[in-house]
């Protein structure tokens, strides 16, 4: 989902939390927003490709800029 649509979800209080996940498609962090029903929406570019951040700080900054308060890092070991 593109940034503007995620911002709209946050503005309408439809977001439970933000998740930072290690991407399955590349080397980096995916920014994901979870709605109140538990559905997850990754941040994508205008072509629908998942946006990746090589820095956890940068990925966290995106969620903070969106206004997401609850942020969790999801890692698999």
C-alpha cells in the first residue's frame, strides 16, 4: 500500500500497530501497518513493490512520520 493510503488509515484511527519485518524478497526491513482487524499492509512504491530500508532506524522513522505509536520489530532466528 502506498504511503498516502497508509497515512489515511492512521489519520482515521484504523491502525493497531506498525511492524518492522525482515523482508522475504530482499536484504532490508519492510515497513508494515496492521489494521484493527489484524490485516497487514506493507508499504509499497507506486508499482506495488515492497519498499525496503537497509537501516532499522530509517524504517522506524517512516512509521513515526506516519504517526504510528505502537511499533514492533519482528525477527526470526
